[in-house]
C-alpha cells in the first residue's frame, strides 16, 4: 500500500514521456532549451520536465489569402484574393528561425500580393495570370526558404472590378467586336470585287463565255415554275438595231 502512490507517479511519468508521431509528422526536440534534433515518425520517448517537443506537419498546406485592396499601375482599384500552397521541408528552421511560420507566411503572402499586383496594369492582371502566379511563387519561395518552407504554387483566384469599370470593359469589348465585323465585311467585299474583276476579264477575252452564261441563266429559270420567262438579249444585237435605225 505504501508503494501504490509511487507506482502511480511512475506510470504517469511513463505515459507523459511517450509520444507517437504520425508518418507525416516530425518532432523538433529541445533539451533544457537547446536544440537536440528532429525525431519521428513513430514512437518517441521524452524526459518530462527536461525535454520539450514541437510537432510539425510536413503535408502541403493550402492557405487562403484574404481579399486585398489593390491599386493597379493604371490607377484602377480592384480586390484580389489568392491561394498559396506550401509545405515544411525543414522542421528545425520552421521552429528556430521564426516564431509562427503559419502567421508569418500568411502576412508575407498578403504584402507580396499587394506589392506585385500594384506594379501591373489591369489588362496584364486579367490576361497574364500565369506569369503573375509564377512571379508571386518565386518571390514567396525566396523569402520563406530561411524558414524551412517550400512554396510550390500561388494562384490568383478572383479579381473583383468596380461596376463602372465592368461597364467600360463591356463597351470596349462591344466596340472591338464591331470593328472586327466591319473589317471582315470590308475584306469580303474586296475579295468579291477581285473575283468579279477576274471573271469580267475572262468573259471579255472570250465572247462565247457570255453566251454560255445566258444559257445557264435560262436553264436555272426553266427549273422553276414561273409564268414569266426572261430572255436576256446581248447588248451587241441592240447596238446593231440602233445603228440601223439611225442610218
């Protein structure tokens, strides 16, 4: 009976000293405040009161960057949010070099998003999304490397424009479509005129060609059930009768 409290204390200390880390976890161990190594995964034994362990997950973290008010290079105010994908590749640096690597990465992503997109014009922001994402990823990865973090990707999600700017862009797109339609119509008329000029040159060099066209026209009229038949008369015949009348 006298040993029962001692046995209970030993059991409590034993359970407190045993830690289990999952396959995707690592434990940064400090002994009397000094770094002594990275342990895991599996069963870890610590000395209670002497050693301290910080759990670090090495899985990919998906961080949503809150919407940021940004003024583009051409002085247009927009709201932009993004998503950052990163993971801890060096647990020792993530604990020893920065106080809270999650909060630090979030703040760095927000400030980098505002500074990089503020240097872009609105057209580039809407059209060159892949280039901007790559630039953001390189900047964040460079700054988070001392923290033991690898930024694998940054994706700009939404670009919210003011209503006035949306209407202006819609009018611009409509005017652009009208311009293209007029250009296409003009090109079609130009090509048709060229073909007609070529056809007129061929018919002019071959007088029998106009007679063949007359016969083709009569054939097309005959296929339809018309009560009136139009027979084209060559201009040369009319000129011949006019000359005789004048004589």
